[in-house]
C-alpha cells in the first residue's frame, strides 16, 4: 500500500486553436529588440524564402523540423462539480497542453541575393506518386 497522499498535478490535453511557431533569433537581433530604442521589423518575400529586415540587416527565414516536440503548457484553474463538497463546487488546478511545436523558424543572415531553393531529385513520391 502506498504511503503517498499527494495525488500529483492533473494534466490534460486541449488545443486552444492558435497555431504556434518557435522563432530562433540571432544574439545581435535579441540585443536590438531588448534595447531602449524601438526597432522596426519588416517582412518581405523573395522567390526562395521569406525575408526579415531589421536595423539595415536582412535575414532569411528557414523552417527546420525537430525530432523532439516542444509542448506548450498553460496552468488550469477549473470549477468542477464535487458531490462531497459542501458548497457544491470546488476548484481544481493542474496543467493543460495547448499545443505541440515540431518546427523551428531560424533566421539566417543574408549577404547577397537569396538563391532559389534546390529542386529535390530522386524522391520516391516524385517518381511514382503521380500515378497513384
């Protein structure tokens, strides 16, 4: 028989309907964003990638997949019916997973024109997927 009286932290999973992306910023851009002077960020498009311009520098946005998901949690305070409580209601606390992030968007400094993305070659779905 267990001698533990703590039931732990209740955990649930419920998406909040918001899409999340993790943005990896270079240290020099973090310094500018945390500074006292406001910084103007501009998003632009190019044939190969989205571009972010900040303080005269241009960064290309590249998405990379990660093997480990990042789970975003939110604390939960819910009022639930409890037949044993004298007031009829009690507060339950816990944690809820609201999203899982499997991709990271990284910013890479651009020194010249953005090259076009290389066309993948030799993939199974390119050879045989069209006939399915």
